C-alpha cells in the first residue's frame, strides 16, 4: 500500500513538473499573453493530473480577434504536454461537411481512444452558428454534434451509408448462390463448387467474373472458396469493434459458420452499421477556438494607422459579458449556456508584442544564416521601424507582419549573400533602412568593408507621407473641428488625430476615448456638436459655399445617435421605446405626430449652433491645430495637449479629464447617504433631548 502511494505521489510530482515547464516555455514563445497562458494552464491542470476522475469534458473557450495565434498556442500546449498522439483538430471545413472527411477523425477517436483522455480542438467555432446573419434561428445545424457533446459527453456519428449498402448487397448476392444450391461449411464453399467458381463476384473489381474452364483444372486457391470475400473483413471489424479487434479475428469467426449462420451474421453486421458510433468524450479536454470579432467594435477596420497600443487598451475592456452578447448574434441562448464560463479572452497584440514578434523572426533568420554560412547577421532599428510600419495591421494580428518580414528580409537574403561573396573575410552583414532602400553593410571582424543597397516597394508607408495639398488641408481643418470641440465641451483631449492615412476607407480620423463608461442626458448636446464639428469647422475656415462633401458619415452618425437616445434610450420627454407602425412593433410606442423626429431635429440644430459658437470662440486653437495637421500626417496626444494649453489659455490643464471613474455619481450618492445619516442623527439627538427634558420635568 505504501509503495502504491509513493508511486502515485511520484506521478503527480512528475506531472506538476511538466505543467510548470510547459507554462514557462509558453511564456518564452508567445509574447505578452502571460495572463492567458496562466488561465489555460491553471484550468487544464486537473485534467492533466487526474483525468480518470473527470466525468464530463473540460471545455475551454479561447475567443479573440483573428490572427492572434490561438490555434498555434493550443498546438504548442499539446506538444509540450506530449499529447500529440491524443490530439485531434477540426477546422472550419468540418461545419460545412458533416459526413465528409471529418468522419475519419471521429473514427480514429473511437477506435484508438474511446473513453480515454484526449484533446479535441474545434477551430473557427464561430462557423458553428445556429442563427443566420439576420438573427433568425436555423434548422438542423451541421454543428449539432457539438451541442450533443456538451450536453451528453459523447459524439454520435454515422459512417457513410454505402458501407451498410455494401453489406446488404453482399447478403443478396450470397442468397442468390444459396438458392442455386451452393453449400458452405466452416466458411468455405463445399457444394456446387464449380458453379461458385464460375460465377463468384469479384468484390475488388466491382463486377462478376467467370472462371475459364482451363482454370478449373488447376489447383483451386482456398481464398476463392471463401464464402465471404476477405475484402469485406475490415468493414465487418469496424461494425463490431467490441467483438473484433482485427480482420484476422473476423476471418477466424467466419471460418466457423455454415450457410445459414453466415447470412444471420451478416444481417447482424448490417444492423450494427445502421447504428451511430458513440464516441465517449467524458474525459476529454475540448478547446473551442473562435474569432468573435463582433465583441471588438472596430474589428472590421483594416487600417494600419490604428495604434496597436490603443486597440490593445480597448480590447482589455472586453469582458465575458461582451463575449456572450456577441455570441447571441450567432447562437441560441441554450447553446451559449452549454459553453460554460471557462471563457478566456485572447487579447489583441500591443506594440511591445509586435516588436517581440519582429525581433524573434529576425533572430531566427540570423540563426539560420549563421548555421548555413557561418556569417553573423544584425539588424538596425531603422529596418525594424520600417518593417513595423509596413507590416502591423492591429485588427489582423501577427500574420501581416510575418509576411512583411518574409517579403522584405528573407526574400532579399540572396542579394545579401551575393554582396558578401564579392570580398573574402566577411564575417558580419548589418541590415538597415533608409527611405525605400535596404542597406547591407559588410564587416570583416570589426572593420567596415563595403555596402550595397536594395530598393524596395513600400506598400503602406508611402501612403502615410504628408502631401501638403488641398485635400490634406481640408482633412486637417475637418478633424481639428472634432478635436477642439472634444477638448472644450467634454474636457477630453483626443489620443491621436490623423490628416492622412494609409487606410483606403478614410482620409482622416480622430481617436477619442471618452474616459467614462456611461451616457448622461446632459451629454447629448455636446456629443452631437462634436459629431458636427468637422462640418462646422469647414464652414468657419473655408466659407459656407466651400464646405466639402466629406461630412456624410458624421451627419449619419449624429442622426443615428440622437434618434437612438430619444427613441430607444428614454432620453426624450417620455421614457419609452418607440417604433413605426408595424405588427412586429406591438411592444413599442408609436410617434404618430413625429414629435420625436421634431425633437431630434431641434437637437441637431442646437448642436450645430453650439459647435459653430464654440469654434468661433476658440478659432485660434482651431487654426493652429489645423495648420500643424496640414503639414504633419498625425499628431499624438501630448502634442495635441500642448497646442490646447498654448491657444486655449483660459482652460487649466487640470480641467482635462483622463480618469472618468469618479467624476460625479459615486460622490453624489455618498453625499446623499451622509446627509441622510446626519438627519437621522439629528433626529435621534432631538428625541433624546426631549426625552431628557420630559424625564426631568416628571422628576
């Protein structure tokens, strides 16, 4: 008993050592996701150490943006835990091909590991949707197996119908021979052998073949006398896996049967093939990997000008509630409930992570060159900056950056090596960048030898360069209008302003994160004014007849915003939800007099007036900010703040809000509680005083 306990303890100790080593190695290979790695490893540790005690699958949902290496992380975990032989991966094609190639995966699970601990990764989980793009519930879903698995701990799958039909055809064929007088003993044809040989069905060729008379005079091959052709043995073995572990056992059994027994046995096989296979997954670890982009509100913005750090900070605020709300657009509520709460949100990559990926890829390239040619390869910060600016698209993950490195560095290695071969004794080549050229500098020891240059085509960075033309000036004024009103009316300095961008869908942008998480009624007017700030700024600087048509999205957003506030959020005179007259709107109020539309129209008129009045008051600030943006493609927050401080001197720096968590509401609540407490104490003191006076009077 003692030795068993010692063995058990040793197994647990070894398992913990592997888990700790895996955790440590993952943090070296995957950058800035230590929290995600810790959550995954903490969650799966009990499965890894005590799988036999598990009664239901352990489900880990790993959700995030596209291209952040979720799949690579799971595969690497599997490798480090030495579970490759028990790892099964299904991608998006599975959800489109229920009875196709994925059956072989399930059959392998059934045949090799049924009821045993396995790792099953279901990638592209978002395609398992049970609602269509319009939110309408779908009928029979190709992903029904998944919900069965989460509900019953097992997968039920059918083989292709042709296998059952194959056995049915065999039964009919053998009955034909039996009716013709063919007899069988111990699985071999013993009666009317000549007829059998002349007419037996060649299974492998799929057609009858007749034995020529001269063949009958030769020694008869025993295999030709098998009543059930050996090509059927594998199908029989698959149909009855609990009875036969190999085709040899199938043959051994068939060689004990006579004619009637063979037919009865094949009917049993046919019946078994009609039943679905039950794959017991109760002891499995299941990763559901999904790109739940709907939870990330700028997921469809493909611009490389979005700050990776800014996007990362926004993604950090995504919670399990946001994920479940996003899932509601694709799945029914009961399906979301089956996923459980082991939902781990894989963050987007920040600047540090992208730079780590960049350094890692370059180091791997340098190591390969050193191994193959014995030459050191180093990389200048100027080259790294060029690769970052060309390759980082924050909403698309690491793949664009890796492909950019491959295109500009790895594809030019031959050029670098040819330049090295021109002179003997070269031990190091240093890569740097200047404008649209990569410079290869060669060294013999510490001594500079020579350099060569390679011109490259910049697909992104050239789009960011300022043109200093009319278009950039228009955009500079327009975006400055938004920015000035944000700083003056809401006391929020934008994080960045762009007057020229590489993104194809927009020429300018103000990135402005309001630091509080709510919308108060008093904010409707100033926020509307900010929406209309670009329009108002163009009017003030260029004149009303020179306003350009670039404000359509601002006007659309402003209109949608005020209508949402009044018709959906109860910010009008009546706190109710309104709709048009429709049979589907029986739970909404109507606005037959267009009162809300009139109110929205008045809001927009007042907001435009407020925008123009504010911008005229702070016209110097507007012009100076626009002037900088007409020359520079981008201004960061610190530079914007300095312009505000210089050209809006009546506003103190302390007035600008950076922390919006404790501005008003908590203070107001606590003040009222304190006032209530004070009144209660005063009442108690008064009652006590009256009691004392009455007592003294009685005495």
